[in-house]
C-alpha cells in the first residue's frame, strides 16, 4: 500500500505539471452561420415533417414496395453489417477498462541423461493463470471507449439515412415508372393520330388534291412518332428493372405501375430550421463524429501521463496431473507498476497532432454538411412554388394545343393551311402533354426531396 500511495502522489504531481485538459463543449447549432427562425422560402406557418411520409401519398402499392425494399435491399443490409462492426469495435476499445485474464495449460515430456546413471523420462504439467489490468486513472481508455461509442452512433445514423434515401429512391422510381407508362400512352395515341393524318393525306393525294411531298412529310412524321413510342416503351423496362434491383429482386421487368400520378400530399411540411440539426441523419452522424474526434484528442494527450498497470500470475507445475489441484503447490505473484513516457521519438506528440487535425476536419465537415442541408431544404421549398406555376401553365397549354389541333385538321381538309402547319399542331399537342406529365412527376419528386432533406422517418 505505501508503494501504491507513492505512485499515486507522483502521478498527481505529473498531472499538475502537464496541465489539465478538457474536451471542447460542442453544440449542434455551431454551424458557422446564423440559423434563421423560419425558412426563407416558406412564409407559411411551419409544420413538422411526418414521421411516416411514404403513407402521405396514400398509395398502398408504394408503401408495400418501400417496406419490401427496406427488408431486402442488399446495400441496406451491408450498411446494417457496418453498424454491427462499429458496435463490436466499441466493445473492443472499451475492453481495456477490465482486467485481462488468461489461462494457459500445457504438458511437456522431459528426458534427463546423467553419465553413469542412465536416463529418466517424465512428464510435466503446467496450469498458469495471468492477469493484466491498466488502472484507467486519467480516463484515457474511457475516452477511447466514448469515441468508439459515438462513432457507432454515427454509423447508426448513417444506417437511418440509408433507409431514408432508399425509401426516397423507391418512391421516385415508382413515380418515374408511372410517368413512363403515361408517356408511352401519349406516344401510342400520337402514333394513332399520325396514322389518321397519313390516311387523310393519302386519300387527298389519290384524288389529286395534294402533292406527293405532303404524303412524304406525313409518313416521315409517322415514322418519328413510332420511334418515340419505342423509346417510351424501352424506358418502362429500364426503370422497371432498376426498381426491381432496389427491391432485392431479380430484374425480370414484371412490376406493375399506377395508372395515374397522384397529387402531392396536401400542405407543405417544413418544421423549423433549428430542428433540422437534430433530425437529419447525416447531421447527427457528422456531429457524433466531431465529438468522437474530440474524445480521441483527449485520449492521445493522456498518453503523456503515467500509466499504472497491475499484473499478476499464478499457477502450479507438477509431474502428476492430480497434483495440479493441490493448493499447496500454488505459486503466485502480484506486481503494480508505473510507466511514464520520457522519450518516444515524437510518436505521442505526432499522435496528438494527428487527432487534433482530424477533429478540425470533423468540425469543418459538420459545418459544411449543415449548410448544405439548409440549402437543400430552402431550394426544395422554393422549387415547389415554381413547379406548381409551371404545372398550371402546361395544363393550359395542353388544353390550347388540343383545341388548335382539332382546328388544324378541319382547316387542312378545307385546304386553308399547309401540311406542315397540321403536323406542327400535332407535335405541339404531344410536347405539351408530355411536358405536363413530366412536371407532375417532378412535383412528386420535389415533395420526396423535401422529406429527404428534412430527414423524415420511414
């Protein structure tokens, strides 16, 4: 005991000489910029984002696909194994807090030769216990364990982010597949309309009312429409197979899509900017890694302090196996010692500088991640307004082009317009219908991007 007391007093003196280190007090709001009270692109009363945002689209088929992907996607399963590995690493890093006890047993055959006395052979049995335990007086090992636990928490946040991202990709691909089907239907109708034009022009050509050029132009336009239909059908199978891979299924191209694109969920949830810092998985992960880096800096600095280690060993050795359990044959020793680094060639100082640089890197990465998160929310909120105006304008364009197309057919039959004007009216109708379908899908994608940017749950 006097020796242990002397070692402890000496260590306290060394701590006082070396100085006292404290971990920086971090806060999630330290993002390098002022956080506004509300989103600049959304002047409405902020509402929190729903926890189960997939259900807000009111599509049971979509909800089933998302749940299937969360259960079967292989990239997500790989992310889950990374979490298992991080938890195991935290257990490894924290194991130094506990005594390390080992048991060794062996048997040796020994032969002794002596001149004039012959030789003797006998067996020796060993049963040895050993113990090693570093007393974590300064909390160095606890700092390492805390860092590992925070890093495991960051990996868990990464997993939540992967789940959210996968759900968003499934929903966007699902609506993209529906759009491709609708675009294919528009292209099919366009082919039918072009065939009607060809029949009209061919009839007029047979009666000598029009020339061969008009017929050639109509046939060219029909061929172009047929090519566009083939491209639309190809898009269906491409998106279908890509979605099946996300679901963890063989890409057979057998998924069914919705018949129409739904309206975006009512209301525009956004919450408050400050809530984003504790809600988005990537921000939570970045902050945990920052605090973990701080803990590793502290642990590296404490390598300069003395380490107090308790070691013990004991066991028995006998030529008879039954004697190993005889307590009278037990021998043991216990040693407590202190190791103070004096010269390590700059290794400890280098490790401190390395961890300080990593902590500074983690701080800047956190600030960058936070600012990008705010940007994503702001631009998605702003895009919603412009996309709605675009959808309204395209809806009116579809109505106008359909009316002008009917008028163009009537005018061509009366010989009031050229074939190019007629064909242009059909192309305008096709382009307006296609653009209108596309912007409706973009509205849905933008809403999904909002849920993704806000870090909603699934």
